[in-house]
C-alpha cells in the first residue's frame, strides 16, 4: 500500500496530447522534416530532451535538437488556449487528498505551461507539491522526475497515475506501480505492455473505483 499519489498532468488531468503531437509536427516541418503525426503521438509523454532523437534520429538531434524544441514551444503556445481539463480531474484529486494521501502533480513541462494547467484543475490549492522540467536532469522515460515527486513530499511508497506508456516505464524504473488512464490515446495493450497494473477509461471511472484499488486508503 502507498502513502503518496503521483499524478501526471499532461494527457492525464488536462487534454493536451494531440496539441503536443501537432506542435511537434509543425516544429519539425520548419526544418523540412515531415514525420507522421501518429508516430509523434506515440512519443508524447517522453521529455522533449529525448523525443527528438527518438522520433527523428541522432543526426537530427545533433543538427537541430535545441532549435526544434524552441520551435515546439512557439507552436504549442499558439494552441494552449484550446487545452481543457478532463471531466472529473479536480474532483478526483480532491477525493484522493481527502483520503489522506500525499498528493504530487508530476510534470516535465515548461513552468509557464504547468502553471496554466494547474490553474485549470485548481491543482495548487489541492496538491502538496508539483514538478516542472526544472526539477530533474533527465525526463521520462528516465525515473528521475517520479523520484523527485516522491522526495518532495517525503513519501515512502507511491502509486503513479498517468496516461502514456512513458509514465508506466518511468514509474516502473522507480519500482512504483502505475494506474493508466486512456485519456492520452494509448491502447490498453500498449499501457499494460509498458507496465501499467491497471487501465481505466476515464478519471471518473478511476474515482468511482478508488475503494477497490491502491488509492483506497493510504498506509500510515
């Protein structure tokens, strides 16, 4: 049993994954690199420091990596007004907190983006702590950010709630189980293959089933 709940933000609590994929597509196009959007989507959840090489190769990373990432920020900024919270996000966080868990919102996003998303869900009023890209040297699928999230609240054992395969892989490397929500557009098979122990369709389904899972009551 856990004493800490770590929630991924992008794609889990706020609906951003397809904006992210399209922003990466447009960023690469600035350098005459055209990648299938569906392949870019499958990399969403991975940190930008690793995504460029993963989807386009080491040569593109060496020649254009930082410039592509800067272009991605510009493209995503143009779409940010279209981002909304998923149904039930605030209520789920409040319920998990009410049950006594230490609550951390874990994001590897830019500070300005994270602030915007936390405002959408009232995260700063509910959570005990949150993270940004500034908090870890290596992003997902490295476990650094997950471990930082646990350390921020001095937790002993955690449960991760995420939407992408990369959330499950990163948490697994830190020996933390993952509940996966299909809000990010990944299949049940992809999520379980990446290590998720439970997969649910929505945040509302997760909230309704809290008593039957690891977020029922925390350890003391």
